[in-house]
């Protein structure tokens, strides 16, 4: 049997230290790093989506005249995956700001973390943690939260209270502006 070079106590301390470092949002594996990775993936998907939506918007007569090619049907729905990834990216930025402001959440108090951060509702996360200056983006935040909670993942929400009939189209440029503003706020908080 192979012996570990660390004692179980040393290994546990190493894991604890890594957890705290990541939770604080420091380093490439922190909140900011994950936000960047998710945004990059979202941007790649958005570029794949653009030709399909351009084709759709150029059609006269609406949906009846859309191409029947497999790529079109697949790619026109990529916007929901883009919304999912951008919603998660923005959520990571918000949670990064929260962790910088509230290091007390890290003190092995899982109930406090769950209570203060255990949601995908970014409007609630911002407001309940006293992060102001984003009220102009509430419609975007609400739409992206719905996509993260269920619309981009499931045919129906897992709870009736989360269900409604759709996610309004959200301009990717407005989402990008929100991302940049949250990223700037995160940089200010460091």
C-alpha cells in the first residue's frame, strides 16, 4: 500500500487552506477566474449563435420560412446556453464580491453561507449583501437568474414557484456591460 507523504491532519489543513483561498476569490481557481472561464465559453457560443439569428431575422414571413437545415435548428437555440453561462459568470462575480466583503461566511458556518449565498437569484444576492449600484440591470439579472435556475437547463422548472412562460430576449451587449461593471466592482473591492 502506498503511503501518503502527508499525515491526515496535514492533508486536511491543506484542503482547508485551499478552500479558504478559493472562497475568498483569490487566484485562477477563485470566483473571478471561474467568471472569466464561463464568460469565454459564453462568448464562443454567442459567435456560433449569431449566423443563425441573422438568418432568422432576414426571413420574411416569420418562422414558417426558416431553413430546415440541422445546424440552424440547433444553433438558433444556443442563446439559452449563452444566457446560462453568462448568468453563472455574473453570479460568480457577485459571490466573489460577497466573499471579499464578508470573510465571516468562511468560518465553517455552512448555515450562514447557505443563508447568505445559497441561491442563483443575483438580485437577492446583491441586495441582501448591501451591494448597490446595479438597479439599472435588474431586468437582465432577473432574466439570467431564471435561465440559471431552470430555463436553460430543463423543459420545466422543478418548482412551480419558479415557473413562468419564458425568458425575454436579453441583448448580449447589455449583458457584457453588466459583466464589465461587476468585474470593475470586484476589482475595487480587492
